[in-house]
C-alpha cells in the first residue's frame, strides 16, 4: 500500500479554497483542521464551510477535530460526508461510544493524541478505530517543528497493529517535510498530513509526489 499524503488546507489560501483544492488533486485525502478556540488557542471553520467545500472538492475529507465536546459536533461532519472524522482522546470520556456513532453514520473513526498523551491506555481500544493520529506538534497552528519524541508512541502503535492484524491507519500531523516524513515512515506511520510543506511549495503536486516517494522509501515491508 503506497503511503497516503493528506495536505492540510490550514496552509491554503483561504480566499481561494476551491482553486487550492484543485492544486492538490493528486493527494489521497484533504485534511481539514477544525479548531474551536477552547481545546486549542485558535479558531478555523465549522460545519457550513466544510459541507460546502466538500461539494467542490475532487477528494474526500479527513476531518481533524481539535475541539471540546466532540460528541456534539463530530456526527455532523460524518453526516456531511467526511471520509474520516478524528477527535482528540483528551476531549472525551467516551471515545468508544463516539467512534461507534461515527462508524454507524458511515465515516471512518479516528482518535488523536497530543504529544504529551500516552498511547498505552488506548491500545486495547484499537479495534474500535480505523485511524490513530499521533500529533507531532502541539495542536493549534501550522508551520511548527516536528517533535521526534513522539516517534516512540508510533513504534508502539505499529507493533501492536502488526501483531493484532488489525487494519488501522497510523497518521502523523505537524511539521512533516521531505526530511521528517522519513523519520515518521521509519517509525511506522502510513498516512501523512502536510500543510505548509505542500501549500508553500511552488508546485504542490510535485511536492506531494516527493513526499510520497520519501515515505515509501523509508517504510518497512511488514
Ligand atoms: C496543527 C494541525 C495540522 C497543521 C499542520 O494543529 O493539526 O494539521 O495544519 O501544518 P504543518 O504541516 O504546517 O505543520
Ligand atoms: Zn491536523
């Protein structure tokens, strides 16, 4: 399975989102960062904007909810047709209930971990999820530097997923460049979010191809 590259439109030109979506059509999914100025100290967009963008996007949406009270909002993104909806472990006391709800609507369910959140309590919940997002920066802003300290969690996850035979995608998000994508691929990631490295490139499609090639080169054949 080739590595998946999901550009984050947080780094796109917000005055031209339809055009920006067209520039990344060779990617796998569009990563959409939802921030509420409570769970993180930043604010982006909400359901009406995401629903409308989904109508004009050539690719399906990988929604990343950096919000409090995901029980209230996550199902709406699934109903709007998101391919996957990922909420933060730190924001809910009932991750399994919410994952089941999302899957029942037809979306893939993802759980995200901030850099300081341990992965061990979530390992036994993996059958309930289609994706785990290991944050490689503190959530809230694009353009930050990749934190190599988060790779230990990814190794634990990839070993657990491999031994269990489950089909859970392992996603990294934050500071992904041609250099850091190799480190994350080596540690077991298969799905890579990249904001500024894609949208700041002169040719986003060429950058997507370079990122995918770098990841493929460093992934282990399990
Ligand atoms: C950060 C967001 C990321 C962000 C990544 O809180 O979750 O998706 O857009 O941006 P870069 O790739 O610039 O670090
Ligand atoms: Zn994100």
